[in-house]
């Protein structure tokens, strides 16, 4: 797997609803600018440390769509992509 270059488009790993969208001005555990998607069966994926996001909470995105652009916002100790968990409902 190659590292993402700042300014490069960050693509959705799957279809999903944007359930969270944050900015560096918010206290969000050092995630910086980020988007969290809830996909099929409640699986959540988070894309953080973005330079800019292209969607807001409530938007629906399809796999492969650009969610935003890679950047350096947030704490460097946070992973820029992670599977957050699965909703039990």
C-alpha cells in the first residue's frame, strides 16, 4: 500500500451515509478535518486528517467517490483511515 500525498483525492471504500463530518476547529480527538461513513450493515469507516471535505452530514456517497483531499490537519498519531466499528442494530 502506498502513502497518500497531500492534496490527493481520498476515495470512499464503500457506499455509505455521511454520519459525521468535523473540522479542525472542533475538538474531535485530534482527527482534524474528517468524514465518517456508515455503510451496509452499520459498518463505519472514518477518513481523517483531510485538507478539505467535499460532503456534509446526511449526504450519501458511492464507493470510489472523492470524499475530500488528503492533508495534515489533526494529530499525526491518528490513522487517516480506519474501520471504527459495527452498529449492533
